[in-house]
C-alpha cells in the first residue's frame, strides 16, 4: 500500500501584488521521486520554500503523514523530517566543510550549556570525512577546507551530503544539478535513486527533462503559480512534458481559454 | 589536517600578520625611545588598553555576524553619567545605580537589535541615530558639564578600577576583566556552538536561517552584549579617573572598529578573530602612545594612526587575495 508522506492543499503565497503561488495541491508518497517542473518564475522555488519554512504561507494546509502541521520556521520543517537544498546555495562560504555540514545541528559536549556548549570538534571532523567519502560525488575534499575555496559543483555536493546525513523523510532538491559537471551530475542522480530505495521521498526541481526521465516516478508541472499537470513518468514521454511546460500543448491551451 | 599545512595557514592568517606588524612597531618605538618600555609607560598603556579593548570584543562578535554598532562611544559616556548622577544627586545606593545603568545598556542594545533585525534598517543608520540620541541624552541630563568628582571608594570601584603593583609595574583590575572577557570571547567564537552560528550568519544569513539558526535572536543578543560592554568600559574608565563626563568616549566607535578590522576581522561579516582584535587593540594603543614619545607633534597624531590603519587593511586585502589564489 502506498503511504502518503506529504500532502499540500491549496497552498497560496503572494509577494505584494505578485501571486507567486495561486493554489497548489499535491501528494508525495513514501519512496517516491516526484519531479517538479515549470518555466522560470513558475513558482517552484516559492512552493518548496513554503514547505521548508523559509516563509509562512498565506493560506492552505500541509499534512505530514496524514497529520496536519504548521511550519513556521525552517527548524519546524527540519524537525518534521523535511530537508531542503535551496537553489540559491545553502552554505556559508567562510565556514569549513565540516562546520557547514553540521550547521544548526552541531555535535557538542556538555549539552546543558546550550548555545555556549563546546563543539565536539573531533566528532565533527570525523563524521564530515566519513560523509564525504560515502557520498563520493567529488574527489578528495578536506573537511577543514573553507567552502569559499570550493567550486560550485563541490558546494552542491556538500549540500546534498548534508541532507543525506540527517536521513530526512522528505528531501527537496531545488535544481541540484545546476552548474555540475558530468560526473557530479551522475553522482546527484545516483544519490536520488539511493535515497528513494532507502524509503525516503524526494521532490526534485529541475529544468533538465532528461534527468526527470532517469530518476522520477511522477511529474508535476507548474505554470504561473499553479499546478497544470500531473502524470506518472511511465504514462508520458519527453515531448509531451516539454509542451506542457511551455504551454504549447493544445489541450492545455484550450483549458486555459475555457477558464477565461 | 597535516601539521605543516596547519602551520602555513596560521602564518598566512590575518591575525598572524597583524601580530608581526605589532612586534615590529613595538621594536621601532622601543629603539626610538628607551622610555617606551619603561615600567611607567607600560603601566600607562595597560591602563587604557582594557577600556577600548573590552568594547572591541563585543564589536568583533557583532561584525562577524555582519552588523556593527556606532553607538558604543556614546554609551561609554552615558552609562557612568547616569550611574553617578543617581548616586550623587538621587541618593541611590551604588549597587542599585549600577543595576540601572546595566538595564539602560541592555535597553539601548535591544532597541538597536530589534530595529535592525525586525524592521530591516541597516545597522549603520540605526546605530548612527542611536549615537545621537544617547550622546544627546548624556549632554542634556548633565547640561553639558562634567559631574563633580567621584569620592566614594568601595567594593565596586575596587572591582572595576582597583590597582595593584607587580614589581615596578602598576596594573588595574580592568586588565583582568579584559583578559577574562577575551578568553570567553575566544571560546565562544571558536569553540562554542554559538560561534559557529555567529560566523554562519555573517557569512550567509539565508543559509544559516535555512538550517534553523535563529539569526535575528543571535544578532539582537550581540547588540545587547556590545552595548553592555561599552557601558562596562565606561564605568571602568569613570571609576579609574574618578569622574564622569557627558563627552567621554567621543569618537571611540571608530577607534574600536579600527582595532577590530586591523586585527583581521572582515567588515563584511563571516570572518572574525578575537586574537586579531587583541593584537589590534594593543597596536592602536601602542601607536597612540609611541608617537607621543617619539615626538610627533600632537596635531599630527591622526595622520599617523590613519596611515598605519590603511597600511594594515591593504596588507590584509593582499593576503586575502593570495590565500584565495593558492
Ligand atoms: N521574495 C520575493 N519577493 C517578490 N517576488 C518574489 C519573491 N520570490 C519569488 N518572487 C516571484 O514569484 C514568482 C515565482 O518565483 P519562483 O522563484 O518560485 O520561480 P521558480 O519557478 O523557482 O523559477 P526558476 O526556475 O527561475 O528558479 C516570480 O515571478 C518571482 O519574481
Ligand atoms: Mg527556482
């Protein structure tokens, strides 16, 4: 039986007069990779930022495992098992790789000291090294190296390994293969399959339709703040999806005309 | 990291180059004037050092988080004025008066922090306005005159500005405050969870927030801390010279920021070093003291201080470029 992990109902979000998200509803099941597609400005990043608590939604409901939840902060989302890798890189360049990997969830000694607790530096470094080895997306990276000295692709790998580390229920990737070389791109796609096989759910945003057909189970297409199509990968093909995204598809055009 | 690599990164670090320059400067002054290293002169330098140094510690943390505070000099002036007025004219117990001063500093810092984070106005503008408000308040409540001199020794005076002799050196207890607070600041910035957050916030605020770091709360507390340290430094200074003046601390904000950036902390946030700040504080103190001794005319001091600060900043920028390339 398919187990529902995340369900969105009528999510709405405006920035002043810009209605970035008019109404979005969909369901993400356990062990499923859903690709979220759409042209620039369609509202994809806005949707996932709402789910990951970057900003509050205006209206709508979010359910995690059937339970209605309110996500008011990024911490709320993380505690619910939702890890997000944002498009606008989510690392602090002046910190080391190890410190970035554990940012917000630092291993500490003397926990009762709260924010003044000393970092467990040995554990931090060891866990970071182990993680980098496990991901294997990139060659040898020193856990003590500053993120500012890394390439864009290497940074992306670090962000992805971090989501992996915390074994979230839902992993959201906003254009993770942007700026990546061939090898790194394959690493990311392999990672997506791996976490799916481990039972996690993945919401993948990308402009590369080929990647979608390599890893996704289902496709959701957004246009101008709305979800305009939802299909299983097995039931569709590349050209159809492409035409839905651009809006050139006749049936979509008709539907739009009728709506007006 | 292999030892060799760690050593070379230490040598290339900004606080290390600042330290080298400090040593060179000390040597130059010592050779130019034998009195520079005399017990009396060293004691003098050490008396002034903690007052600006303590503020610089708070400023370093604040700058590392990507904000700064121009109102510290004014708070340095207002806090002792309020405390001493309460005691001298209001008949309030000194302990209670100090508590009131502390609350005042907390309030000033909290207002700075809340406006910067919640309304989103740059800290430059907010704290510049606060500087005027605070300095204006100090001038108004004193009608512009220094208070009558402080003649009540006691526990708090000894605690903040007592002095003791080691051989022919005379030290003030404020030096212990500076040493203790420095150690605390080094610990927090380098080894505590909070330090990781502070650097991350200054380096990429969105990234930190996305990881659940309470960026606004951290910044507000750092504004409060900086204000409280400025007030503490003001009290130390006032007790040491047994007087409070509404214009005390004028221009200190820039001197403190200079100490911090000369030490290698980035004005743009993300990279802060307490050790660098201590070196920076020592350096500015030594420069101000040294150029008097070697006979630079009084009105020319600031030319020298400015040129040396510029030279330091250029050096840091060049080192930074080099490090990025290698
Ligand atoms: N913080 C914001 N303030 C105002 N408008 C915003 C904000 N964030 C997004 N928008 C607007 O909302 C719309 C949707 O943006 P969004 O970033 O969600 O697009 P996207 O689908 O992720 O596009 P891309 O593929 O280019 O990343 C755009 O018109 C954008 O200009
Ligand atoms: Mg986007």
